């Protein structure tokens, strides 16, 4: 297992003795989980489930799930997706062998799920038996001028709670099966994305809790699990004290938090932020290193207000900043419990976390 052998492995061992924060990985495939563990990850901090929905064999059902005319139509599509989603989570739980796994419920750019062009509409119509005209009308109803600020994250879960219900069912069924088959019982951490208000979280936490209870009844066993939220909107950071009533953990999504705090698109920023850094307007690219003065204040405030409500609130970060040494030093200062980085950055994060704890 210790892939990081030799002097480097020794260095990593020293680092691990000194760091306070845990280091997890952002991973959504068993292969990434395996690599993350070889690099020393102590859990999955972010499993982005939307990546699982683009699979060629699933995309028709995914489109049906979004474009069906009514709940019965959506549920028919979700029935098809459930076994595959359960297998996704089972493989991850097995690979992570009892380490914590944070699974984020669907946070799609909705437009990427919609068919494009007549040929795709015709093909989908053929596959799911809904007329092309109906599909086009539904797609039109869901069309957004700015999808990145649209029907994303928990807003989708509020509109279509049955999607989150299917995912929660897949998580708990997989976790129960893995727990029964091995000694390492998974402790799923179910994470709700793009929450702005306590009410959103309250509604969706209930969907998760009710589903967990049903699955535990069916399986004749229970499991520990947690429900928590991303903090990735300024409103969520400001209202963290309120939101923490419904959350066992917070994970700061500093990609979206940077985008929404600076009002700069995370997808186009590269084009004009380089001159910004050259001119000293920002000391570093704020999408690489946390903008300590602005975004950092929101992280600090969110952590303080959340912990004031719930002293044992678990706090982490899963934006790209979680693998950036300067940002990791900031996370240490704020007192986060863990950082989560892409698998290849896990060793750097372990070193940076140790340096931050010693510094
Ligand atoms: C984030 O916004 O920081 C985050 C981790 O989520 P995503 O990058 O998937 O939006
Ligand atoms: Mg995000």
C-alpha cells in the first residue's frame, strides 16, 4: 500500500506526525479513490455525482428524468438509474474501506443534460417513448440564459425531490450491503450542494432522513450517517449559524464561493485575471489561492457562526483551494478539520498541512 516509499515516504510520515488537519481527496471513481488512498488520503471529501450521469449508457434515462412530463415519468427513469448508482457507491465504499466518504447529491449544469439538435431529440424520443414535440417543449421550459446561476444544486432537488431520493436510496442501500459483507462499515456523509437558506437544507435533509429510515427498515439494520451542506454562496456563509441547525458538517466550496463573491465567472476568469495579478489588483489568482481578504472572511465567518450553533460541526474545504499550500495555511488558521484535494495533490496537502500546523 505505501506507494510513497523511500525518503519521500519518510518525509510524508514526518509530516503526518505534525499536521492537525485531515487530508481527503475529491474522487468519484474507484480508480481515483484507489489512487487517493495510495497518496495517503484519509477519506473522500467530495464525490461529485453529476459526473456519473454522463455515462453513455445512462444519458437517456438521465434526460428522461429531467424531461418527463410528470413525477411518474421521472420515477420511471430513476428506477432505471438506481441500480447503476447503487453500484457506483458500493465500489467507492469498498475502495475506501470504512474511511469517511462525502457524497454530494446532484449539482448539474442542467443544460448539459438536455439533448442538442434534432437528431438527439429524435433518438431520445425513440429510446424513452415521449414525443419529440413534448420533449422540445419541456426542454424549452427548462432553458436558462445563465445556467451556472440557474437550476443548479439543491434548487434542482427542491424542484425534483425524487432525484435526491433515488440518490439517497442508492447511498444507503450500498452502504448497508457493504457493511453487511465486510467489517468496515461505511459512514456516508450526504452533502447538499448550493444551499443558500436553512429551509432548503431542512426540506432536503428530510428527504434523505426519510429515505435512510426506509432503507434501514428494508435491510433490517442501521448505520451511522451524516447530512451536511456545501457552503459556497455568500448568503450561506452569512447565515451559517442558522444553517448549522440542519447540518452536521460544512464543506466550503471555494470555487463557487470565489465566483459568487467576486462576481467573476470561474470558467472564463483565466482570460482577464492574469493581467489583474500582474497589476497587483489581486496578489494571486483568487481561483488558485483563497482571496483571504474577501472570500476568506466569508469562510472564517461561516466557520465561526456554524460552530457557535453546533460546537461539534465538522468543517472542511473541497474547492480547488484545498490542494493549494497558501490556502491550506489559511484553513489551518481558521481551524478547519480537513482539506480535500484532487488525488495528485494529496501529498502536497499533507506537507502543507504539517507546515501550517508548525508555522
Ligand atoms: C466548489 O464550488 O468549490 C465545489 C467544490 O463544487 P464544484 O466545483 O463542483 O462546483
Ligand atoms: Mg460548487
